[in-house]
């Protein structure tokens, strides 16, 4: 996931640039899969050659959760001081140095303050709030110490009794915060995961600390970072939201005209009106239009009559005549024929659309898929086009899906794994 392109830049670059800008001296990248590809990318991108920064890839075979990773860290004794914990899909421009100093001052006043959670104000319904991460939190208004933390959804009943039991004289109960999922931790946090093998996620740790705080004395605090940007690209909703935010420069200095040339000096990016970006060697034929919030990658050609808005086009793509692309993400080396319509979809690298193909909202076309031998083909979100079947073991649903496909009854059925259409031909 961390090597997937976000606005034509591998996702992990945003996390590394954020940490490097904060003056972090050593970064451990923990990988449970695809570690060879990640190691190769970091080497090619020059992260191993930084004089002011040490980047180390740590391979965690058989690691399936954050808890497993933290127990491995504790077993190897890699952490000896306070550290910053974040995921590889984080995009942020926080002033991390200031927050680390606040954490240290909190630790000086309370030696048992083990974590500072970084949060932002975001009202319900804000695009950056993922439905998977909604929560209610109660904090001591004078110390910002967390007293109650509860994940919520549409059917959750909030326990006012649990909140009131731990409530100090003056407290704030928030439902207007976004958890950036960045935490400044004490060196004792990995050991806490080792001491309790039931801890698999960060939420497990938070819950355990709050439940046992009267026994252990350990505490968690929050820091609300105003006028900064920090989110995780943890799902497709957030992929779309963060891409738009980057194009609209909410993440400055993590913007295309700064990041892309920094990684490739031969790739100059021009920034135009209405947040339109053009990389080097782009060819725009007369009559094509870039409306707003558009990035066109290096070496891409867009023919006459095509209109693109709120989209990212990768490197070395060829867009035909009279094509409309709205809210879509096309990765590298994609060919789109004439008169195609692409709405709010993702096309992975190497996809080929022949003439007159309509790709409806919510569709995902996997690597190297080719579509469109007929006069017109409509692709919708109920069908996923993949270059090969999923490698996971078959289950009963897989067998049923395959039978539905063979019988031709799949039109109104949500397929689980794959349809092959002229791959690499």
C-alpha cells in the first residue's frame, strides 16, 4: 500500500518527508510484507544516503498487527528514548518538533504520562473524517489528560456513566476531533504490548491504559494541532479526499510542484490557475481543457476536445479525443481511446481503454487490464476488473461467484474477485 501513487508520488514519501522536516534523526520502517520492494524503493529514492537521517527497514515476517510489531520492537530493544509512532500512509505537515517538546514537558510533570495523541478539530461530516474512526473523548481541560475514549458508529450508545465516573471538576467532552493516528510515545510503550498479548491495535492499548490507570498510574494526553494537516490514507474515501487536498494545497509544502521536482530533477512541474499542474514533456492539443484541481504527469499526451477536472493523470499516459475525466485517478502508462467517459474511478498502471468506454463512479480497474472491443462498454462498481485472480484461498462465496459468472447471471451480482478482459494483448 505505501508504494501506491498518491498524486503521482509513492505514499511512503509523504510520511518520510514529514519526519525528515521535523528533524527526526532515525526512522525504522517496519514491514510485514513486500519488504523487498520497499527496501528497493528506499534505496533508489536515495533515503539510505541521507547524511542527517538514518532509515532502516525492519522485516517482520508473520506480523499481522501493530501489537505484533511493537512486541518485536521490545524484543529487539530498538527503542531507548521517546519516539513518534505513525503509519506509513500518513500525510501531514504538523510542527512535530513543538509537539514533541510539549510531550517532554508533560513527562517532566508526570513520569507516568506514556502517550500524547495528536488530534485536529474536524466537525462531524468533515471530508477528512473517516466513518471507521469516529470517536468520543473526554479530557481534563487543564492537563489535556484523557479520561474516556470510545469508538462510535451510527448504532453506538455513549456511556455517560462511564464518562462521569472519571470526570474531573472541569472537563471537555469532544465529538469534533479527528484522530491523526500520530502519537508521541515513551520508551515503555513497546513493553506494554509485551506485557499484554491481548493488545493488537493502538485502540487496545488506549483502552487498557484507561481501564487500569487507577492501578498502574499510567496516563494518556492529547494535543490538538490547529491549522495543520494530518490524516491517514487508510481507505479509498481517504485516498480521494487527501488527493484533492494536496491538489488544493492544504498540505503545503507537500504539494506536487515541490515534491515531484525534489525526487526527479528532470521533472519540472508548472503550477497554473485553478490548481492545475503540468509536469515536463506534457503535450496538450488545441481544444483540450484542464478545468480545476488537475495534475498531468510527465510525458503524457492529451488530444483535442478532452476535458479533465478534479483528477490526477499519471506519467506517460495517452488520452484520446473527446474524453471526459471527472474525479478520477489514472496511474502510469495508461491509454484511453476516443470518446471515453471516466467518473470517480481508479485506473491502475497499464490499463488500456479502447474507444467509447464508459467507466462509472466507484470503479477500479487493476493493472494491465484492457477493455473495449465492442462499440461501447459500460464498467460499473459492481464489477472489478483485475489482471489476475486474487491469490487468497477459495471459499464457498468464490465458487458461487464463479458459477454465476459462467452462467451469465452476474449482471446484477457483486462479484468477489475477478473478470479477465484481454490482459496484456
